[in-house]
């Protein structure tokens, strides 16, 4: 790369970093303002620590009890990630089946809707009774909470393909598999990633709810233990760690979306 081209490339990178900072600055400023307000309210009104700790006290928990947090972080991460993978995979497979078989859609889609209407907090004890008190019920709960949004969006995306495009593929003697992979799946990707963004956060909720019902490990168990022992700083720190896990999962899905959907115009993001 010659010198003028290198200078131009460096200039583009600097402008890109500046633009990224400008996009993120409002969120960073808002978060800092909330933390300062939280600190001022708790300190100014003398709120007891067992009710609401200050942000500094929560930060101290990460320093002083970081080992406890990380030991419970990994089981929850494993359950959430496994549930995310299982729930979305099953939803995608069923969506393809529904699109190719109207009989299957009429038979099983209402059942999926019915299962989704049952509160997850009511399903969790049943799964614990059926599957025991190990990892399995937590993974199933996380999968269930991911399943329905992905199923709905995937079915919508697979059906959103242009009829003219399908007809053109048939004129070109394309097989059903070629229409699926080259047309329908491509059309469904924006819908799929929209659902995956939702699932990336809800799978963490599902894993934590599963741990509430019965578990001796995980962030959900730690939340229950901290609540009943009035260890508010530990409680808040655990909640922050769980939220951070969900935000990180959302960011990863968004990153993959930008890399996979480069052929789509920017407004779909």
C-alpha cells in the first residue's frame, strides 16, 4: 500500500472510530448519570445498605467476592447458551417443516401457541419434577423461552419470499431444496436474526428462573440466597452480572448479523 492510500485508510479508520464514539456517547452519559443519581439518593437519604446499596458498595462485591460470582456465573452461562442453541434450532427446523407442510402447520402451530401461553414460572416446577434438579430442566426452560419468537419470525421470513422469485426458480427447474436454501432461507435471515436478538436475552432469564425453582448453583440460586439473607450488595452485583451476560449475548448476535447480512441495506439493522 502506497503512502497516500495508507494515509486515506488511516483517516477512514479514525473517522469510523469517531462516529462509533459519537453513537455510544449518549448511552454512556445516560448510564453515568443514572449511577450518580443512584449514589446521591442512597447516600443523601441514608437508605440502609440491606435495602439499597450504593454503586460503590456493589462494585466492592465484585472485588471482594468475585470468586463467588464467577463460580455461579459459569453454570448459568452454560444453561443459557445450551437453551439458546436447542430452542432456536428446534424452532428453525419446525418452521421449515411448517412452510413445506400446511397440514403440519395446522396441527402443531396451535400447540406451540398454547405452550407459549403457559407462564414459564409455572412450567419450571413441572420440568424439575420430570427431569430432576440438575442442568437439564434449566436448559429446557431456557430453550422454551427462546423457542416461540424464533418459530414465529422464521415462519414469517420463510413465507416472505416473493412469489415471482419462487416461480422463476421453478421455471429454471430448481428443486425444492434449492428453493429452500437459495431463496427462502436467504429471505428469512433478517427475521431470524431479529428473533435471535430477543432470544439472546430471554435465554438468560430462562436459565435464572430455572435456578430459582431448585438449585444450589448459578446466578438464580445466588439471587435467592442473597435476598433471604439481606445481602443487598451481593444481590445487586448478581443482577448486574446477569444483565451483563444478556447484553454480551445480544452484542454477539448483533455482530454476527452485521457480518452475515452484508448483502442487505443498512436500514434492516
